[in-house]
C-alpha cells in the first residue's frame, strides 16, 4: 500500500461569531485530495486548537502544515501555533496562504517559521509544492509562490491566470463533515436560520487603491457558471439543510448574464442571498434583472460607496464612473426593487493638512445622512481608513509620505493596536488625530442608535424605539460628542453593530 503524504490544514479563529464553512482550506484540500491524506483543524470550533494540532502531530507523521491567514484575528492563532510547530517539528514544511500572507509575504518568510507563502489561488501551487518538496525539486517553476532560495533571496514566482472554476475539483464537504458536522457552519443570520457561506468566483476586475485583493489578483476575475453554483447550493440545501446564502466573493455581480441565469435557477427555492458588488456595475443592470434578482431571493448587496467626494473617489482608483450623485441615486433605485443596499464608507483618508482631513470627515458624515434620507433602509458601515500596500497608487504614496510604516517583524502584528488596525478599528495613521477618531466613532454610535441595523436579528421593536428616542436629538442637531448614554443602552441591549454580512 502506497504511503500518502500527510497534510494538516488549519483554519484559525476569525472572529467571535458563528463559524462559517472554511472555503479557503477546503479549496486547498480539494486540490490535494487525489494524492494526500489530509485533516482539517478549525480554530472556530476548537476550544484549544493548539492542543488539538500538537496532539495530531505527536500521533502521526505529518509532513506539511498549511494555514490560511487573513488580516486581524486569525493572526492570534496562526503566528504562535505555526512558530511552535516549526520549533518542535522542524522537518514539517509550513505553508501560509490568504490575504495577509500574500500582501506581507516578506516578513512572513523572514520570521523563520513560515517556509512558503501561496500568493493567490493555491489550486495548482499547493499540490505542485508538495510534489517538489517530496521530490527535492526546484520551486522556481511553481506559480503563485513566495519563498527564500538557497542564496537567501526572496523569490516571487510568476502569477498564473485565474483558473476555470468549473473544472476545479468539487469541495470535499462530505469529508469536512467527518471532522466537524457541517450543520455547525450553517448559522442564523439576517438572511436565514441555516446560512451557507459560499465562494462563486475569485478576484475583481478593478484596482481600488485601498483594497487588499488588487495586488493578489491583478484586476482579474473568474467565476463559476450559474449552473455549477446552483448545483452546489442545492446539494448543501438538500444534504445539510442550508436555507440562505452568503456569497463571499470579492465581487459576485461582475457578470449580469451569470447573475440573471443564477436567479432564474433559484426561483422557487425560497432561499434569500447576499453578495458583494459595485454600484457602477449593478447600476447598469436592467430593471428586469433587478426585479428577477429580488424575486429569486436577493435580499441585500454590499457596496463600497467609500465617500461622496468625487475627487477622493478618483484618488481611490475606484474605476468605472462611480460618483457621489450615482451613489445617492442608486440607493433610491435599490429601494424601488426592495433590495437593501449595504453601503460602506471609508473615513479619515490622508490629505495635505489636518484641516482638510477633518473637513472631508464632516462632508462624508453629511453625505451619509443624505443617503439615509433618500433611502432609510440603506445599511451604513463605517470604516476608518487603513492603508494597503498598493505600490504606485496616489493614495498609498500619500500614506508613505506621512511617515506611516507597517510592522517589520511578523510577531509585531500580534500587538493589539495592529490586530485592530486590520479590522479598521484603531489605525496607527499619522494624519488622524484623536479628535478625528472620536468624531467618526461618536457619529457612528449616534447613527447606529437612530437607525439600528436590520441585520441584528435579536433586536425587538421596542429596543429599536428606545434607541431611536434617545438618539433623536443628537442625530437631528449634529451633536455627537460624548454619546455615553447611547453606548450604555447599546451595551445593555447587546446591540450588534452593522457589519459586512459576509465577514
């Protein structure tokens, strides 16, 4: 009997909410399923994932450890666990993938405990890497790979074109179910009681200067066919009871044709769904397409509105023709079809002076209030600007000129301020003063009290009335300072701030 290489795949804990199907590690598992023996450890479902991993490594001869690593909370488990593995089992090859690993590959490799970084899709890179390690072959020809060569030089291999999603192996849901009952991943959300997390495409054809996706996919996009998506969703519905869908694509709505075909297939399935799109893309959809989407279960769409300032939108390299006028008119159009627009805004972008930064914050606050007056059902998510290393973009050049620097050591990312930085909650940005941060956060508290999010399914009608009555004066007069009473009420009600549904 042939001895199969053993691979331990790790999905670090992402956040303190209901765990979702770990699509990223399942994608890797699918790529090696034909020639490797693999197991998954999910930090979202393990009380002590480090103990579980150490136990597995002690009892079996694993040769490879792979971890997906997104910015923020996943670092708290990925860094110390990977370091411990390398110290205790130096012969195990450690491989990282995910947005953080790809965008910060240099410091990952310099840590001494991450051997390789997958820079983009790992469907071909991961199995080729395993074969190269086992066969003592060169790594230079493997696409989407970062590593340090024998001369101590950081190497980044060529980027592969995105793969035909329909011909890739199916995700091994049944085997995942052997490790963790898949129903544990189907949680209650705004959309339904058993919500499926699903990826139908990869990449995005745009080049927004603050987006972590841009350096990885180089403005490319590739999606599964509508029929393939529907077949997968139907399987998860019939086999495991899924009754709603979160599409975790970077941009689900790139192709109107694909969305229309999928919507037609979904008619009569009684499943509500959510995805992420662009205002300037979906605004080109016909009324018939939007009406069909709604009938087929599309309940909410996440949009990066970012700002109402046209000059700033241009600096963000938003592409297309998105403007403040279009953002406002599109909110009204979504209300016509009964689809909830979930608008995110990025406040606190760099400017030539503190006065200009504060003026822009104030302008965006007024623009957000304008959007709510046009369509009160618009969900508003507010982020504080966090730089992404998109070299050459006007915005990132301004960031560097301000003196901003990312951590130079991997373990420095474990400091609380940097973990929060990647959640866009507490940026270490030189151009933002405490007064600016307070203004943004205080407005957010007032806004979320006057317009409580519909996505918090635990809120009762009387809770909403309490929040609205206590915040009415502040919202209408623009007095946002020291909203302590609203923070206390929100804490007592265990109010969940609005967030991107797919996070």
